């Protein structure tokens, strides 16, 4: 009897520890830094804007639901801990699953290793997040109306421009992203290469063709305001930010 009682006590303590770890994860986590595995220093704040956008975060709920805000778009799904709490598994509403290694988790800091490629550090935001509406979260002010005929071609990214940064910083960011491209087709499909990553997905207009929605086939996506479009130039800007991406037709 004593042995059985001891085993039950150990199991209870183990379950309690797992529950405490799960409880620690619940809440809103804001993006702080990203550091590539092979690098000693994290990427710059300007580069962070390019990779995940401004004000990006995860929000984990007790019912196993999550919301990700990244590149001015919301994504929802279910989350769970696996492999003795060493992995965080996210399954989006589209059915795609991603597994991240939980490197460390404290009261105020969460570090995830994503795709064995980069350490993503997030910090706790003590302000609760309540999603009341996720549609039409864009501001069409200062945008122009686009059309499928104008957009449907291959565009080469030639310049990165942040009005809040210096010319030197913009030149540095341009050197990093230059050569990336978007290839839009009239059937609503696209392929793209941003820095080193190539993906495909579906695109559509919103807000009277002033906003461009791009959803990758893996369920992640982005929202862009169309600042300018012509046969020779396309300027896309992330809503609510000072960042513009300037494209020219691919030669």
C-alpha cells in the first residue's frame, strides 16, 4: 500500500508540474527579438519589422485556442504542449500544424526555436487581449485602387523604405531584401520569394481593391495597402506602419 501511495503521489506531483507549465504559457506574448541560430546577435529592429511586422504577438488561451498576429494579419487555431512540455504544437484553422521547441519559459520571457533556424524571444504583455473583430483591420487612407490586370505579373523588390528611418538604415535594409519577388496570377494564385524563403498561396483584394491580402498555403499571410500601382511600379505598405516595399516589373 505504501508503494502504491508513493507512486500516486509522484504521478500527482508530475501532473501538477505539467499543469503549472501550461498555466505559465497562457496569456499574451509580444515579439521582442529574433536571433538566427548561426548568429551571435539578434536581428535589428528594422529587420524584425520585415520578418514579423510591427506589434506582432501570440495569445494562448486556457481552452487550447490561440491567436497569432503577424505581418498585420490574424491567424487562429489550437495549441498544445507535447514531448514532456518541450514542444509547442500549433494547428491552424486551415489544418496546418507547426511544432516549435520550447527553449525556455519563465514568468515574463518565452523563447522558441522555430524550424531549427532561429530563436524567437517573446515577452509577456500583462494587458489582456480580446479579439472582437479580425476582419477589415486595415486603413485604406492614402491608398489607390488596384486591378487584377495591373497586379498580375512578376514584381521584383528593388527598394525598402521606412520614413522613420535614416537613409543609411534604409540602404542597409534594401541590401537585405533586394532581389525578393512577388509573382501574381489572374487566377488568384501567387508565388513569392522574400529574402531566402519561397512560398505560394492565394491573393485577393479588399477594401474596394485598396488592400491586398496574401495567404500562404501553410496558412500564414500578410496584409498590404496599395500605395501606388502602374505598369512600371508597385508600392506596397503594411497598414498602420511607415514601411514601404517598392517593386518594379521583373525583366
